C-alpha cells in the first residue's frame, strides 16, 4: 500500500516550532527515501529535493508544509492542531486530497507530542474521524502512536546528559493538573536519574532547586522536556537566570530541548514501519 505521511504538532504563534517541524519532515522524508533505495525502487536514487506548499496559517504562525522529493516519494507533510486558520480535519483533508492526486492510497498521521494528554487521546482522533468522514473511502487514514510513546526517546534524552558533570538533574516539563497526567514525566525523570519539575504546576523549577540545594547539591543540570524551542523554553531560561542571580553558590546549567534531529526522525520512521 502506497502511503503518504503527515506529522501533527500542537501549533504555536512562535515560528521556531513550525520551522523545526519542517526540518523534521525533511529528515523523515530523506530517511524514507533512503529506505526506498535499499528496497531497489526505480528512480529512488535521484537527488532528494524539497518543495513546500502552504495550507494556511495566520500571520503569527508559520504555515503547515508539504515536503516531497523530486521523485514524488515520499510525500511528507506537517499540520497543526491549534492556531491555524483552518481546523486540523480540514488540513488533513487537503493533504489527503493532494496525496490521492499523487497516487497514494493511504495517509499515515503521527502526532508529534510528548505526552498522552487530551490532545493525543481525544482531540486528534476526533479530527481524524471528521477528515475520514469527509474523504469517504477514497483514501485511508491511519493514526499512528504519538512520538513520545517511543521508548527510544529515553536514549536521546540520556545522550544529552552524557558526559555532563553534575551533582543533580532536573527534568522540566509543562505539566498538567489531570490526574495521572504527569506520570510519564516522572517515569522519564526516574530513568534519567533526575527529579521532575513543572512549568505550570507544582513542584516548580524553583521549588525543586531549593530542595536539591537544601540537600547539599550545588551543581544542577536542568533539561527541558520539550521537543522544540519556543515561548515556554524561553521563559524557563529566564527563570534559571533569575534563580542563578539570587543563588550564587549554585551552578545551574540549562540544556536544550530535544530538537529536530536525525535521531528523532529515526524514531518516527520506526513508528511508521511498525506493523
């Protein structure tokens, strides 16, 4: 079955996450094209070039993009759940129509989300169902597991901490008030030998730093549990700077978000190829 692919992210008024998503789509497309070469598909050895077409967005957010190779394979796109001019189900319908016209008979959709919250468990499936209803049986839609569910994500985060000299580690996430909603963050923090802190709920970053400082830790690394840079990671950086200013005996170090990397693209391709 010939499939196109759509990566779905939350959406932001900050253009950096949208640009990162386009880069990630390019990386995924290149890896899928490389696999096509290994499968011996004719024409796959042509140079992998990209073209983009906007599906729409307001002036404050970058438009979802369509990324395709010079051979027409693979067709990889991005879409956003919120802050687009048209709802997600319409973005899916438009991209599916493009895929259908290009000869594809299936569209696989992968949520680029870290946690299994309401967006992943309810909002996106509902939008996919609306899109399928609109498309009828012309092309099949297949919703894949969200990216944060891939166990390989732990290795990417661990690699960011490898070789870093530190007494203690903090993993900071956005956080949620939903019962059990922060459990995956706590599990990831445990795996990394870190404690969890949250941007929007307790325990906050400042609270966790105070706890660690009271226990005698002085050199503390803070790792943002976010895919890409944006307004929240900027706010976290400002928090760290302020805490450092008022706590000169501490040595605080702030890491980078996960980022659009070849390693992250590998996880997406692995989810795509899982049966």
